[in-house]
């Protein structure tokens, strides 16, 4: 007796699901996260609007929250898991307004999409020449390249909704007011913080500099991580893969507390293989140049020690 075959893991888009069934590999596909990302997926298929489907980008934000006893939230759909406060269907506004949004990172793009759905006139000003902000940096990691779906889907929706974008535009007061806005939304995100020690901050570069490739790392690097999220591990991967020796130090009791469960494993698989070391409860206190090397002092309040690093901070 032939049993039907069923597959239910990581089929994120309709094209892949159709191919798996049409090619005879399986009889049925289970898609759970696809429905969390876009609860209107079936309606969009019936209406032949497959290009409008918001596809899961595999970020595991949802599973990480669940495994910590939290809600099943979605990094790509803010309304998922919050339906009592935030509707999955956006209704047109009663009065049309002219809305200027500063910043085309994920927050600015989502604001633009929602405002466009509400039938407002929307203009987005962005200082860079591309949209995406920190998502674009995250997607530099080959494991995270699907994250660009967060940007690409919003850009495609914004285009359909007639949202106008002005790239390479520094949004000072004059530039914003020249658009004659009714509403201004500032979605400029944050800047890296490199004023971390009592002396020698001029020798410190940010994780963004490393991930973006703006700064070429040397053969030995010390990463000081007082944020505990993905940026430090992603920078560590970048340096370690470029055959550098990396030590990650944190003032916390554990390293990378914000990178939980499923997302930590792929980092550790690579970083342990490349002999990356982790030091907890030590803070970066000072950095000074000694010849071609940097000498970093790290301290815990109880002990202090020095680490040599060969981080070349010359920008490309
Ligand atoms: S959080 Fe990420 S993995 Fe989970 S449903 Fe949303 S896009 Fe998919």
C-alpha cells in the first residue's frame, strides 16, 4: 500500500510548494510560517495575486519567541500575534494626508507601505542610495540573504501604491518642509556606538564597518559586545572567515543573550570551528597603539588584563 508523502519544513513560497508537488516528489505540503507571515496567502492565490504574498524569510524570530515562552510574533509582519491591537487588513483613512517619511530602513518602508495602503500620499527621503538600512547589512551574511525579502516585498508594495522615494537625500529641516507635509515620520534608526572605553576610542571601529566591508580586519581582533545581539557574532564570523583570530568579550554574564535558541547554533557551528573564543564579565577599558598592533585593556572590576589585536582600521 502506497502512503501519501507529506513535507512540512521550510517550504516558504508557493512556487517551491507547486514544484514539489507537480514534480511528483511529494503529495502534500504543509506551510505554517508562511501563514504567519501572510494570513491572506490562500485568498491571494485564489485571486491570482501571488506576487503580493509576503513570504517567510526564515528569520526564526517566531520560533525563538515561542521557545522562550512568548507569543508567536513575526519579524516580517508586525500584526501577527498582535491582532487584538493591530489589524491584518489595513483600511483607507477618512482624510488623505501628505506624509513625509525620513529613512528607508525596515521601519520607514513599513510606515510607507501602511500609509500608502491607507491611501495617503507618501514621500520617503533616504540618505543612502539603496533602501533596507540594517537589513541590508544583515543580508551580507550568506545564511541571512533571505532577509532582503523584508525590503524587496515592501519596495514592490510601495511601488504599486505610488509611494515616491528620494534616495541620496539628506533630510534636513529645509528639505522636509519643502515637501509641504501634513505629517512627518522619522524612521532613521540608530547609529553604531564606538565611544566605549575611557581612552583610545579612535582605534575602535563598529561591527557595521566590518560587516559592510568598509574596514578590512587584521589577523587578530577583539570584539567588545555590550549589546548581546547579532551584530557582534556576524562581525566575528566575517573576521574569522577572513582567517582572523577573534575573541569576543562581553561585560554580561553570558555572551550574546539576545541571540537565542535556533539562531545561535549556526553561529557556533562556524565560530567554534574557527577557534573563536568568548570572554564574559570583562569590559573594554582602553586601547592604545603599540607599533603595528593595538593593545586593549579589558577589566572586570576585579581583574584587568591586556590583549593584543592587529585590527587594521584603515577604511577602504
Ligand atoms: S518570524 Fe521569520 S521565520 Fe517566523 S514566520 Fe516570520 S518571517 Fe517566517
